[in-house]
């Protein structure tokens, strides 16, 4: 078999599917939700509402949020060089999901953003939705310098990755 042969393409798709299923079985064993959407693997982490470490990291993110806002005001129009994202809590009934949005503007304590995550249980928000996020509701933030590959922020990411 070689590329272009329908059997070859089918075999590649089957291997990809098996790999994804293996990931789902492995991570599902630990109570974690996973899904693949548009060839991106999304993972969720379950934490108690009063998780002390996560809440402490949220306070740190809030403490340094003025640094994020300053950088956004200086470099926010440079979409080739920078990406600005914030994490916040999205609520629908009793369901909560903490997800990322890309910031496109800021004024008077409100971030204008585009939702860039993929909810597991929430139905009232989807990829690409334009949203507003109160500054006080930001749980984490990150500035991605696309030229140097440096990331500032992401205060909770290392901790959350240990829970996966």
C-alpha cells in the first residue's frame, strides 16, 4: 500500500481512531473527561469547588492582571506577534466549566473576547462566540509572544496538568 491508495488512507484513519480511543480509555480511568473536536484533544479536570491551591493560583493571576492589561494595551493590535487569553468560569444551571477565551479588547473592567475552548456539558456557548468577561471573573491569563515562543501567565496550568 502507498499514499493515495484507499486502503492506505483507511488504515491511517483506523490507526488515528485507535490512538484516540486508547487515550480516552487511559484518561477516562481517572475520572477525567476527554474529547476530540476538529483534531484537537480537549481534557477536563474535576476539582472541588473550594480547592485551596486553585483558588490561591486564581488570586495570583488576579494580582498580576494589571501586567496582562498593560501588555494587551501595548501589543493587542499585533495579532501576528501576540495572543492574549483569559480563563473564566462559565455557568449553566448547576454546571460550571472553566475555559479559555481570546481577548480582543478591554475597556472599563470588561474584556471583549472570542470563546476558544470546547465545553463538555454546557450548551449555551460554542467555539467562536463573542463574549464579555468581567475583570474580576478572570481565573487565569496568558500572553503568548508568538515570535519568541515565550508565555507569561498560565498560573494554574502546571497544577491542573498534575490532576490529569
